[in-house]
C-alpha cells in the first residue's frame, strides 16, 4: 500500500493506494479528527452495490446508503437536493460522515453534498475508477453541472481521507479505463521532458505517481489561485465538448477522459499556431495520447464558432478566452487568447466555421 500525504494548512489528509484498501475504511472512520461518527451515509451508484464494493465495507456505525444514477446527468442541483433530503430523513448530523464510493461522478456529487449539508460535514472518498483515483477524488474540488456548462456550481471541500482501491479496477469497462487515461496523459505532459516515462510504470505505480503529482500542486495552491490551474490542462476544450452533450442537442457520447485527450491535442495545435511550441512538441502530445490508446481528434461536424463561445464560459476565463498552453517556459495559464486564432485552429483541425 502506498500512502501519499496531501499537506494543507488546516485540513491535511492521506491518500492510500493499493489492492483492497477499501477494507481500511472502518479504521479510517474510527481515527478521524473530531472522533468516530455515530452515523455514516454512503453515496454510491447501484453498479457499485451490484459489484460488491459496498456491502463488504465494515463500518462501526449506523449506515444509510443513498444511490445516484450513473452519467453526467446525475451531477445536478436536483440530485444534491434529493440527497440532502434523504440525509435529513435519515437523521445525519453535523458530526457524522459522508462516504462516497465510486468513480469521478460519485466523488464530485458526494463531495459537494458534504460541503453543503449542514454547511459542511466530514467526507471520506473510496475511489473505484481510474479517473477518480488519479484526479477527481483528490484535492477537494467538488461540484455539479448546469445545462449551460460543466462544473459551474461547486465548492472547495477537502476530504478527511481518500482510499484508492486498485482491486476495483479489474472490473472496469474499457471506456472507463479511457476516462482515467485522459487524466494520466495530462500528468505525463505536465511533467515536461521525460513525462512519457509515466506510461512505462505499472498500474499501481502509475496511480501513485499521479496522486503524488496532484498532491504536490494542491498543497501549494489549495484553492486554485495560481499554479493549480495547470491541472486543467486540456480541459478548456474538453468541457466545451462535454457541454454540447449537456445542452441536449447533438450527442457526442464522450467520457471526460476522452474529451480531455482531445483537449490536450488541440491545446498543442493552438500553441503551435501561436508560435509557442514546435511541431515536435505537438507530435509528443499526440504520441502520449496515442500511447494510452486514446484518440485526439475533434468529432466531425462541430462549429468552431460555437466551441469558442462555450470555451468563453470556462471557469478560468476572466471575460476573455483563457487556455493552459505549452510554451518556451513550459505549460502555463495564458489569458486573452485571440478568438480569431482559436477559430482558425479549430477549422484547421477539421471543425466547421
């Protein structure tokens, strides 16, 4: 088992990575700051229950199980309202604990529920998907979607502990693997030269390395006022693509990591068009994405103008187009990118005007 500390000013916690670490949940709950809870609410998906990842958890407290549907549609304010109502009806108090068992959608929803129920209660994440382990469950960013954009309502709320149980990955469907690998590609690129070595590690080490990379960034910038924004590399276009599905029009059927992979390649193409990087560096982006069995091409038939409009709603933007882009000084936040250049780059890689 690997134990990786996330060192924060007030709310430091450990991330445990390894086969079967979910069985440490009972001990984690007993040793929480503020004392062991009298009651625990598990927020999960029915698929987690059916797979057996919930009922074999040993918890020395009264337990209530709340379920959400799979998919981005569950990341909504209506879901939060329903869950909080169920928690009230179950009698969950401010001194109790929410445990999220599942992938990235569960960790986002359960974390935001914990951040808002009774103005904030303790929360433990048991991550069962690759995406949740390498990204979503660590760092305290929680939130839900609106019909006009991804993750536009949320809160910073740090978990008390995170358990990344790599045993659960053995039953992961192929597209869920892709979802997590998109974030692994991001970490490889953020490492700069030599980042491709991340792809050569075994799964256990790969998860641990990504968690350690994120923990280091979060420790230095907990609330994303600076360096932490780099963890959104590839996400500007990715969130725009995901918003197209939220709008209810054309369905792209993209998982988050698949969209991130496309966003990473486009970020490199845009950086090239802006004169920031060479063709070799663009090829490196494509090589890393391809090395993780991901596609980097934007779906055909999309409007460049519409995508630029959606990217203007990104949380990083300050009434402008803001991207995380590679360049001579490495990957950095770039504000005020010319929309005409972005549209031209999109059209060059196959988008309609």
